């Protein structure tokens, strides 16, 4: 099964909001951080606001934030709301099923069980579990040099030239 980009981006928006609970997150910030279209993100944000998952504030200093605690937002529910088609195979849609094997096929039951297991896993995961606070960049003094790392060729030539001088 493959999720649509819409679902992927929706989850990214929610994860970013959950990782930054102390402030409003902007669409411009999300677009830059994830390299996504602002227009596409606006549709997602409007949809999430309409569903009551996030609240939005317009204007200067505006943005969005989660309306619910991330521990109360279940990933399976979000996926169900954003995906439009869970038909893994033709026979999942009784209205358009033309498969001749349907009366005796056992494969549909296997795929159905797999789909149920898929959602059982997603229903057991909350937004809090897949989101971490945005890490701060460590100060330069805290960066640890890599031992036994070979310097770049240009740096080696400069060091060798300085040693000969």
C-alpha cells in the first residue's frame, strides 16, 4: 500500500506542529522546512482546521497549532481521513469488481487481514510517539572532532606547504 502525497504532507504538518508546541507554526516555515508548495500546504492546513485538529490564526504573527494534545491524535484516524481509496485489489470494490475468481478466491481475505493489521498498527500510534521537539543546533564548542578522519586534499596540500616553509 502506498500513501498519497496529501497524507504524507498532512502527517508532516502535524508532526512539525507537535514538535513545536510552544509557538505558532507558519505555512511559509513548513514549506521551506519540507521543500513543499505553499498552496498545497494551505489546502492541508484548511482541511485540518475544518476537522478540528489544528487552530489557525490569520495575519501578521499568525500561524497554526494543534488543538489537541499529540497523545490524543491517532495516526490511523489521520490516515483514514486523508486517504481516499483503500482498495488494494479490484475485488475490494463490489460495485466495479469484474474478477472471475471472486466466488472462490481466498486472496481477498488475505489482503483484508493485511489491511486490518495495517490499521491496527497505525491505530496504536499517536502523534506524540512519532514527533520529537525540533533539536537546537549545538554550539560550535560542543562539536566533537572525528578521530582518524582524513582531511580534504586541499587542506593536506596547505598543511604540507606550510610545513616545508
